[in-house]
C-alpha cells in the first residue's frame, strides 16, 4: 500500500507543483494548457492573486512530492515531509475552494464554468490527499 500511495502522491504533487511552476515561469503556456486562468476570463484581482499564489506554491508544494518519493524508497523521513506537505495541501485545497466560493458569491469573475468545476475537483482531491497523507504521517511517527 505504501508503494501505491507513494506513486499517487508523487504524481499528484508533480501535477500541482508543476502546474504552479509553469504558471509562475511561463504563464502563457500554463494558460494554454488550462493550468492557469487567462486574464480575460477572470477579474484582475483574482488573476493577480493567482500569480502570487503560483510564486508561493513554487516554494512550498514540492514537499508532498518528496514525501511520495521517500515513501517509495521506504525512507522513514517521508513522514516528516508528509506532515509538512500534507498540511500544505490541506490548506491549499481548502483555501482554494472556499476563496473561490466567496468570490463567486460576491460577483467576482473566477473563470468559466468548466474551469471553476475543474478547479473545485482538483483542489478537493489535493486537499483530501493532503489530509490522508497527514494522518498517515502522524501514525507513522507515533
């Protein structure tokens, strides 16, 4: 089971961290591949928030991927990265969903219907995976 979970969170983190890294360093490419919002599709403040979030995510989101790789090679240090990465992904997913819901209720343009649905699904998956990893890391350290 550790190998399956290690593969899963490594792949999940690569998509998330990779997408945010692309959004930071090559925003046009990220927009073209649907990994970031196009400026014309969203409110300017939401777009600016997304660019700032991409910068911070580049710095932080790699931790879950490292936890996955360490889990794959059966290194006990995975649990420390799992605690940090899991917590970051729980925050990332929760903040992303709740902030979008609040902004949408206030009439702020947060993207096309399909982009918003995709964001909700992806953020929920990342948040749940973060929570499972966080719990597994706590158990592993106990």
